[in-house]
C-alpha cells in the first residue's frame, strides 16, 4: 500500500470511525509495531457475532505481540483510568484480539496471554495494553 494512502486511513482510525477492510504493514502504525507483521483492519463484529469481544473494540487486530517495556499494566479497559489486572514484563507474549484508537493518538490493544506471564497471570488472561508497550 503506498504511503500516501495510509494517512487517510490513519485519520479515519483516530477519528473513531470503523475502518473498511484494509491491509497495511504494521510498521506504518507506529514505533511499537515495527515488526514485519501485517495487520488486517476490519469492522468489528456485533456483540452477537463475537461475544468474547468487549464492547469497546472497534477494529480487529489478530497478530502476536510481545511486551517490550520493562513493565506494563494489563488493564480491565482501554485507558489508564481502568484498574490493573496485573503486571506484564519484557518478553511476556500474547495474541492481540482488537484495537481501539483513543483521543491524542493512543492505541489500545485487547490481548490474550499465550503463556503464563512472568508475574503469574494465567495463560488465556484477557486485558488491555497500550500498543507502544509491545512489539
């Protein structure tokens, strides 16, 4: 996808609109996603179609992630005002489920731990993390 076409898509994501199905290289989303991962952006299914998705989910984001920050909170919702379920540490692995763009350009990912975390959170634990804390 040409770089010129990313800007309108990114604007639509940050304005809170649901994105049409597009493929783009994750490296173009931000510094935390500089892997050669490809992200598929699709309109989130309705609650009846995917009951495991929280209502805040707006964009599908199905890819593996690893915590790159020395420590990060796994939260109950997409923002720092939500309580922490526990800590994740550099090297903890998860699979992203969806993402939510917030005002100010912050993107939050809803993730599912693929292994037990270093802090003891169980494999399969679901929660929210800022995308700039993962790769």
